[in-house]
C-alpha cells in the first residue's frame, strides 16, 4: 500500500503557494427573465495539502463553483488558477462504466494520463488496495455495493495524480454507516498523502456538502456560502485533532454554531 500511495501522490505541490486560487469569481446563467446571478464575487484560496469543505443551502452555487474550478465551465467574471494542473473530480454518482470491471475503470484513467499499458494493471491493483478493495479488480459494477462503487471512483480520481481533488457530495446517497466508513477512508488517504517530506503537502481537497457535521468532521477549514447568489458568508478553522468522529462533542459543538449561521443565511434569503 505504501508503494501505491507513493506513486499515486507523487506531486510537486511544494513549488506552489496555493493549490487553487479563486479571485473575484462571479457566474451568471441565462434564464427566462434574463441573466441569473448564481455566484457573486467569490474569493478563496486552497493551500497545498489543505482540506476545505464548501457548505451552504441547496441552490447556493456550491456545485457550480466546483465545476468552475474543475474547468468544466468558465466564470462570467474573475479568474481561477490551479497551478498544479487539472484537478481530479469525484461526483455524487460514481460515474463508473458498467461494462468495465472495477480495475478497468481505473485503468481507463491511467491510460488517459499516458501510463504504459504494461504498467496499468499493477497500478490499478495498487490503487484498489489503497482504498481497501483488494481482490475487486475483476468485479463488474453491478457486483459492487454503493460504498464499494464510491471507493472505486475514489481510486480512479487518485489515478489522475492531481494535486487537487474536487469532491461534489460524493457520499450523499449512501447510508449513514457506509458514509461514516468512507469518511474514515478519505481522511486516512488524505492524511497519509501529506506525511511526506514536502512541507506544503501533496494532496489538497475541496469538498462540497450540505451536511454540516460531515463538513466539520472532514475539514481543516469550513467555508459557508450564502444563499443565492452565493457569496463567502463565513469561514471557520477546525482545530480538532484528526481522526474525528461525527458524534464527537467538539464536532457537535462547532456544528451547532455553523448550523445557526446557515439558518440565518436561509432566513435572510427567504426575506428577499
């Protein structure tokens, strides 16, 4: 597993002062009544090796912002930089190809990255081991549980060897126990990826969620977006030692504070 992780997180983040820089970004979409402003003047940096959660009510523009950082769409105004290259993106739906095995889904990402055919099987096996799915290389998607499918999707994202991993509510459709287990796995992978010699760290995560406790459990920093149009309403630094449990008293206490802020944003939006 150590060999797989060393290969999967062979990054150069130390050369950059940020993994992502979002400067005065706004985004509008055309609607029946004219342009609809979804994001308004967002400025946010993600440091190398940092784990940031984006939190906000449904429709506040969290996923839109993630798509802009991923390069899937362009901002109406402002600029986004990801100096380490194109980010890897993991969605709520696993988006695995059902006609391919778990291993072949990962190999596809390796092939697109230019990894030699002779090396792909070993790399895919190593990545499956990294997400604790040893022996699942030959399994089809329909043979995997929801949690296993998300583990394969995570392995495929890591196969891209990006310095920045973007995650759009990847565990929202899972039951509570499976989600809890995958929180542990994601935290383990992220922490292990950032324990090398690089002071800056090797893997940054920008994670979108509407679940306050999930945000606090995972992140070093929680960023709350206001209701539409999305603006940075508040930020919290999470000084709680990892690994954390979702039921920990400190997690619960901070979650209550953040929930009150979120409710205030929802109430404010309802008055307009």
